[in-house]
C-alpha cells in the first residue's frame, strides 16, 4: 500500500487519474500511432544489454510528417520493432549512433540488410562518435559490418555506391571538444551533437529540432557530463529522453549512468517539458518507486516510462 500511494503522489503531476501500480507508469503503445502526426518520437527498443524481458535494445525514431526521418541507435531486436512501426528505410535523413556499445548498434547489420531491398537511391549519413583504441569510428564500424572484408561483405556496395545500393556516408563526430556541433541542417530538420561522459566510451547526445519543437536524446551518460549540462541549460526541450539503467542503491555504476536524482537535476536545469525514461535495466525497473521519488526531488514536470513502440506526439 505504501508503494501504491507513493506512485500515485508522484505521478499526480502527469495524469488526471493517478496510477495504482508500477505497471501504470508505462506509457501506452500503439505501433502505428506515430506516422499519423506532424512530429512524434517513437521508442523502438526500450531495453538494455541483458535479454531478461520483452524489450528490444536501445533504438528510437523521429517521425516528421508521417515519415521516419531519423533513426537514433539500433540495438538488438530493433529490426523487429522497426517493421512493426512501419518505418521505411528510404525515408531516413540519417542514422545517429550515440556510442558503440553492442546494445546500441547490435541491430544495425539487420537493418542495413533490410534496407538493401528498399529501393533507396539517396546517400545516407551514418553518424557517431569518433573512435578510440577500444571503440571504432563510424567508418570502422561500417567496414567491420558491411565492408569488403566485413561480416556481411555482400553488402559492401553500400560503401562504394555500386550496384543499386545507396551510398552510406560515415560521419565521425569529435569528442575532443565540448562545444555543440551541427550535424544536419535541413529546411525542416536540424540535428546537433554534444559529447557526454560514459566512463571511457566515446559518446554523444543529440539535439533534434523540427516543427518548432526540440527533442533531446541524452544517450548513455553519467553525472560527469558537464558539457551536456551546459548545452541543456535553459534549452526547454519538449522531450528529454534519458536512460533508466541503474537503481538508487549504493554501488551502482554511476561512472556510466545517471541515477534518478541526477536525471531529475538535468531535467530541471534544462526546463524539460516532459521527461521520457527508456533503456531500462531490471535493476532500475525493480526500484522504480525510489527512482521516481529521486527525480521528483528536483523535477516536477511530467515523467513517462517508455515501452517498446511507445509513441510521444508533439
């Protein structure tokens, strides 16, 4: 009963009718809802690196005027959710990767394989952070997956524009600077990136602007992401998408991920109009009452817990 009352009190700010259980926190899903709106975010995969529930790995779509214009991360299982959502490979302006952990890129080869049937002719940007001794650059990732000596080498025409394949154009985004970097500057869609701290992993957050609205994909990041905080200050994003990967318990890997209190601090700093939690791990899902209470210490705006295929319209 105490947990039920705590959930109800915390979420009264976000709903006219307070939920009565932890399950009621989860946003409703409608696989085909996003393409019917001028601008929408769809969480394709809301899970993490461990296959311990129904969730696909981290992946998101930005829908603009009925088309899936951006794919942000492509974790394992996102291939299935991508099809369920009705996304079309020919519609993408770019594939944006926050970093190169397997739960964020493991589904990319399958999506590229499917894309080879799409009849796309325009080049496609594949953007992500620069490489390191341990992690590849976007070009090295593409070479390893679909290069002439790669895992799926029959897809090598993606990299040279041969045959009927669209040309994949890798873009390495510097993590040597803390400045906001412009990645895509179209008439109706703009994307910029800023580095974040994810222990020793080169990693990025993305700021997407379209239709007079702003969506921020915070990616995997720790409380040491000072450049991200500077970029967020007063930004007032319509949606701030953050990763719910650790609990509030002692001993959690806070050098990799923000906990609930830290997420609430950033949401307040940014003036976020809504906070979306995704990339769930069971250790976090099992501690949602404490996480929501910690968020509410600083942030009093609406919070929604995403599931696979959750759609958030703008």
